C-alpha cells in the first residue's frame, strides 16, 4: 500500500535489477533503448499512417513509454501481459520484434497476427503477449482468467493487465477486478491514467480524482505514482508483482502518465492547451532517462551508439514490412477455427 | 448396452467423465457447487472434484465468461455454465469479441477451447426476460460452434465433443428437457458436431427442428400420421456447423420443408435453413419453405398467451396442411 499516493516519484531507492542498491548503468541504458525504440516506432507509425501504409485506427504510445517499459522490466519472461488497443509499446517491451510489429501494421502476412489483427491486436504467443483488445474494459476479465489459470496450475506466473482510466467506468473493470480480489489471483492491474479518455478529461468522467481508490471497495492493495522515471515504475510495479507471485494477491496500480499525441490519428486533441502539452513534454520520461544516463557517467558516444542501433533496427523493420506479402483470402477460414470451418 | 438417464444426468455424466479424463477441464458458474446446480445438472460434482474444479461464482456473467476465455487462451478447458442463456446477454461481448475472434485476430496463435452451456429458450411462464431463444444470435457468429440436443444420448455425446473441441462451443439445453428420460449408450459415445439425425422417417414433408422443438415436431408428425400424412422429422442437434446435406437429401425425397424453432421470425436459424435449401435444392421444392417460430413479440407471462406464442404441435400440423394443400406447383 502506498502511504503517499500523490508523491511524485524520485529516483528509485532499490530496483530488482540493481547492484548495491543503485541501478546499474547497463540496466538503465537497456530501458532507455527500449523506450527510444518505442518512441521511434510510434513516430514512424504516424508517418506510415500519413502515407497510407497503415489503415484503420492507430493509437500511439508516445509519452507513455516509461509505463510499459518499466512495468515489463519487473516481469519474468514467462509472465503474461494483456493490454488495450494502445498496444504497440507494450508488445515491443514484451519482446515482440519491430519487424513483426510493422508488418502487422502494414497488414502483411509476416506480421505478428498475420496481418489479420492490425494495430489494436498485437499477439505474440512466444513472448506471452496475450494481445491488445479493442473493446474498452472487455479484456480485464480475460486477463483475470489468465491469472486464474496460473493459480489453477500453480505455475508461479504473474499477469499484468493494462488499461486506461477511461476503462474504469465500464462493467468489465468492476467484474474483472472484483473476481480477481475474491479469488486472490496473481495479477497486477495497471491503470495508465493519461488524463483523457479520448477527449474527455478525468474530471468529467469520474466522481473521484484518485483512480486507485477503486481498490478499496474490493479489499485490494493499491498504489499510485507518476511515470516520469522508468526505474521508479519498475520498482513500484515490482512490488505488486512480488505480492502477486509470492502471496497470490492482486493489486490495482494507477500510473499517472500523459500521451503526447491525440487519442488516435484522427484526433487533433483540441480539448487541451498547448501549455499543458508543453508542460508534460518538459517531463518527458524518455529525455529524463537520457539525462540520467549522462549524469551517471554514460559517455555521449554510448548513447549515440544506442540511438544509431535503434535507427538501424527501425529501417530494417520498415523495409521488411514493406517487402512482405499480403495474407491470402485463403488464410481467413483456417485462422478462424482450429480444424474444419464450421458453417 | 444402454441405460435410461434423464437429460440432466446425461449432461452431468459427460462433464464428470471429461473431468476425470482431463484435469484441465473445470466447471464454473452461479450455484454450480454448494447449491448443487440451479437445475441440479452439476449435483454431486463439488463433492467429487472439490472447489478448485467446481467453481461457484458471484452474479457476474461478463466477469466469469471473460475469466473462462482467458483461462482457455493459456491452455485450460473451462465449462462455463450460465444459469440460463438469457443471462448471457450481459456476457455477449466476451463471447462475440473475445471467444469467437481470438483465434483469427491473433493470426491463429491462440486457441479458445471453452464450452458455454445452460438452459435456453422458454421454460414455463417465466416472462419476457427469461424466455429468450439465444441460439439465433450466436449461430451467426463465425468462430463459434453451437449445438442444441433434444435427447439425453445426444446431450451427453455432444457435450463430450464440445469439451474436447479446441474452439468455443455453445451448448443450448432446455429447462423443460432436463427431466426427460432417454436411452444413453454406455462407454465412450462422443457425438460429432455437424451431424443431424432423422428422428422419424417420412415421405410427404420434412420438418426440421432441434432441442425441445424436436419433441414438438415429433408430436406433430404423430398427429399428421393419423391424417395419412407421412412427415420426416430431422433433429439438427448442431446449428453451427449445420448439416445441410441431411436436410437437402430429405427435401429431395419429400419436396416440402417446414422449420420449427423457438425465437422470433425475423432472421434466425430457420431463415438460414430456408436460404440454403432454396439455393441447394430449388428444383426439388414443390412449395415455399415455411417456418413455425415464436410469435413476433416479447414472451408474455399469461399462460394461454405464452402457449400461443410458442410453437405448438397443432401450429406445426396446420402449417404442414397449408403446405400440402398447394400440391405440386
């Protein structure tokens, strides 16, 4: 339980992946690279969308990278992750390749979901990425079911379930969280509070300002903090993951963040001021991680090396996606059912 | 060898045998455990398997339907009982958007081997909100399979097939059938989905039905026999996949088709069958395909009006008479 829920986090005091109580430079550099990859993937996605290479809805993770990267750093590779349609960053942080992601966005058969899912449905069985889901709140009971299976089999795995604060008002949130608390399931519910559910600010969508208060009614542990520092996200989510793994207890964690882009590509975000956006951009967790690396003595050349490597990975993934073939009409029925098509 | 079992006992045997065979299978729903089942289908199962595998839930259909889907996705094989299918309406999103679509939208990476089951359609004067024939909604959805047995042997055999299937399967039972007795084969008797059966052979007209309406169709056929009309009754057993071969073969012999089901006349399983038969056997038809459905209103409470709304044998008989009166077109 967080004693000071409104306190903006400072540097992590301890981290699961630290030596001598201080985060190692290598670990922070690794997280910086992941965050940067997501940022650049999302910027290229926006470009691909503008160029007509990506269709449908596109919800970018720019500004929120520290949530996914920090939270997933607290997991074991065999732990499960379930999230919403704003899923690119989470999928990459869970281990999906940029190739599989771009190919999916371009609707290609080499995409993670063979080009059948699209932006909102990033699945990667090998990395236990159980998908992005397009119906707000509908994936929350599903995620509880994944955790139910872990408890049933006693496999020691933890499930992370991400959603926005816009999902907190719908029934799926209540039923999923209520059952997870009742059955003490090994799951961490992470509310990425980016202040707007599409164009509606939290003040007009919820009767309380503190989303984590919702946990009280379920007798569930809770936490609440800002995502400015990726290491702090890792540490705080790590506490909830530990509680889930060792005591089979769920936690509701409200991570306060901000998306720098609109809800989706069709949203010019006229409901907020430039000053507000600028204020959040000054707190950009990605730039903060970079500054922190420099402060801790990482040479500029090392960071430039990371940045170049990300560009190389990106260029390779974009080329791979562009050159990949479309799926065939014949792939559809085979993907719909295991075994013969039921008609 | 066979034994006489009630419909609910046949369903229970299917679940018990499959849970003995495969420890990934569990039963979850409202009142399935300590209460012994709202309709006693799961009676005794909590004692046999314990609360880990016979899981009582609060009243939260969307929640526990979703729990089942998530558990299925990572390798368990849940049986989710709805106290009645009426209540699945609040879990419709879980079935439509998650269970049915998971496999395709993940590019075939994830399976959803789950069974949803419970009583469907009308019971006895339970009013408009407890009398829905929900199979029409679900049978339209690619990614799902839907079965609706009429006899205990098929209830057991189809439920076993459903539990073993790697896709989501919806089993439509009937409160008014739970006490019905029938012969059930001993031992392994897995009834394949997508195979209809001829419940009564005949030559003048084909009556297609399923679930409780198969019994109504058989009553109608018995009445028609007294008038010298030989009606063939096809018990579909499975709605998706649908055994169009058996229907078409029968229509090619009888040249006339009546479809009987509960639920409203706008769209639905009967309309689907009419579409397929006119496409596949147009030249065999001597008359239009007629449907006997529930009337096009919410189900009333009043007993007389309720009975009037439901398909009854006399309405089926009258419909067959209309059909035969046309002669060869």
